[in-house]
C-alpha cells in the first residue's frame, strides 16, 4: 500500500509537471481525498480539474501503457472466470483477453503494484496492463459479471421447447443467415421476456435503453411495471434479436421501423406481436404490443356496459345506416368495443368492410384492409374503394382528417352503417372536434346517431380484496351525493400472488354514451360548446365517465383510487 500512496503523489506531481493541473488544485484534491477516500485520479475528475480522457491519455503516454475503450468490447466467459467478481470490483481490474501465458487486464491505476501482484498470484498468468477510465471500468465490471450470472439464473428453469417463431416464407433465407446464433443465451433471454409477459397478462413490452442502464417494462392492466434490468452489455444483442424476429433491418438504426412477430406457444395457441422501433438518444426503444386472439372479448354483454347503455348501443348498431363514434385515448379499449359490435352484426346477409391501421385481430367473415400510407393506401383511398364494393357496414380505424371524415359522413348519409373512432376526452368533445376539422354541423346531426366515450379501469383482485375506509367527504367531492356516499362500501386489493402483488387483476370498461336526440341536434346547429352539450346530455340521462366509474366502485369492481386515476371530475 505504501507503493500505492507514493504512486498517487507521483501521479499528482507528473500532472503538475505537464501543466495539466496546478499545485493548488492538487492540494485541494488531496484534502478532498482524505474526506472521501478514493483514487486521486477519480477525485481530480470529480472536482473538474481534469477529464477522464485527459487522465487516461496522460497515464498512457507517461507509463507507455495502451488505453482501451470498454464500451464495445466482448469478453468470453472463460476469461471472466479467471478473476473473481469480488476481486475485480475491489481492485477495479477487468480481464480482457488471454494470449498464451499472458492475461491482458484493464485498470484505471496501472501503478497499483499490490493489486497487480494479487491478480498474478490468483490467476498464475503474467499480467499485461491496459488503461481504462474508472467509470467505464465500474460499468463494465457490473455489466460483464452481472450478465454472466444473470443469464444462468434466468434461463436455468425456463423451458422454451413449445415456443415456435412463425416466419414469412419470403424472409426465411435472410433469417437462416443468423441461425448460428439461435443457441446463444440472449435468444433464450428474449424468449423468456416474451413468454413471461404473456403469462403475466401484459398488453405491451417496453425495451428501453438509457445512458447508464437498460430496462424491460410490462404494461399490465394499463400500468407499466419494471420487471428486469439486463446488463448494458446485452443491449444491442437484445434489440437486434427482436428486430430479427420481426423481420426488420437490423442495420438501420436511424429511422423508426414497424414490424410484426407471430409465435406459437404450444397447444395450438398463437400470439401476434406488433413491434415498433424508435431511435432515441441512447439507442433504439422497442415496444411490442401483444395481441392475443384467445383473450379477445367479443361479447358486448361482458364489456362493462350497464343494461340501459347496452340497450342504446344495440339500438344504434342495428340501424340500417348512420355514424357511430367511439372515442378515447390510445389503449382505452376502443378496438375491442368496435370488434364486439362487428361480431354482433356479422351475418351472411351483410357485407362488412374495415380499414384499419393496423389490423389488430383477424375476424372471420369480415373483409379487413391494412392501411399503408407509404404506398398511398390511406383511409380516404380505402373508403372510396369500399363504396364501390357494395358494403353494408363500414369500420374506419380513425377519422383523423377532413377528407376521411367527409367520406365517412357521406357513406352514413347514403345508406351505410359506419363505425369509427376519434381521440377526444369525452363524448360531447367529439362533436366539437368534427366541427373544428371542417365538418358542417348540419352534416353531423344528419349522420351521427351515437357517440361512445370510454376508459379502462383496473378491477380489484377478488383473491385479496378487502375493505378500504374512504372519507365520505372525498366520495362527495368525487361526485356522489352525501346519502349515497355514506352507504358506499369501498374495496381495495391488498396484493397477492394471483395479482402479482398489485391488488388488481383484469380491467373493466367505463362508458359514457351520448345519443343525438332532437334537443342535442338543435343545440349543435345553434353552435353550443362542449360544456353546454355535456350538461344537456347529462340532463337527458347520459351517465358520465366519472359516474360510470363510481357505479363500478359501488359494485365493488374497482377502487376509489382507480376511479380518480382514469376519470375527470364532471
């Protein structure tokens, strides 16, 4: 250790002699080092007197030792095993390679002879030194040693023998070129991530790279949970594997890409995954949307609609023509509601056509078109073609522009039943949105029959539900009258194995259904704003999203906190 201290002073003196730092800065660093023990070089960097790169270059030149960048190196597991993780962490020394009887290591302090002697004694090899920054060494040691043990733990009990990737015929040759990597641990890790997400009932997998860490999150019942932080070393391998599975260009890292993965999970169960790749500051973020046909609920009686709401919806969708809108943010269940309506209407006597971006599920007996704007197949162009295909019922994925909206309304006015979506906060806002797009109010009142706004609320886990004391004042502020609030019994989930200790399992839809009666139509023509339309609709019997949520609260289906999370005060 005496040699190490002597070396520390010598490094400081050399830095002064080279004009890199001043004597005053060295004295300050030595004083700081006494209060916060650590290497002198690291202290100088923390104080801002020298950068990591300057320090590495200086030591490399002065000691005749090469510098190394640890960001892109790969180290075989048999090399890592030569130096135990605890010793590598203690001395900040990482084994890089082995040539004959010589072991090449990276260190941030090549003059720490006691550390070098320890490594030489334990390994039995001659030691050749390279220089790396202290921060990069710490990150590399964490990543390499963590990955070695983590992968073993992750795949030890994971059986992916019943997992099969379904490849399109035209891409098989491309994927065959990568077949030599199929036995790599990272392949099993990616499989494990996907299967685990499916088993937990996740709707999305988020694979996210950041500057100093890399994480995997699942969206379960509408909420994101962090499930894993793979080593940074595996970032590129995991991202590339997902891109290969979704038949995307692994060499393209500058532009967004969209793909699809189709998998079989044994017993005839298949799973589609919609893949979105987006370049970010520290690498590509990938989001996989899990589309499980077996979990698709197409029974309108089980969506969460209350009896009077269901009656209104059934009456509207069984009309021979008119426009029905479903509105809500992304992930609020609009597609499920629309597919349920189409399933109810799917008869041999009717020609049903859909334009979707993307087509999430295949529905037998329904003609579905995938929008591809890159080749000119837009919602508007698809709709024009639909009108020449003798349709009875048309579903349009989204009325996102004036042209599409005008064609939808024209179709609704000329004897077709049209279903579509908008992104608005509530049902009355949809009318204002259409007017702002440029649709004349008289066309809206002539075509629109029903507007459905919806949200998804998490259901309390029935296995661990328990009573929750919520102040009557809070319930009243949320929208209940005092008498009802005093009678309301609130439940909450404590968390158990059945619900992954979240207290929630599954989701239920909250609905706000506005019928365009004569009073509403007159108000639209007269230029009523959203607030006026909403007040009028509630007066005429519409139950708002908040009121729908409070009904589910009183039924013991969801919690008070969940109602507040997904709905706004009326």
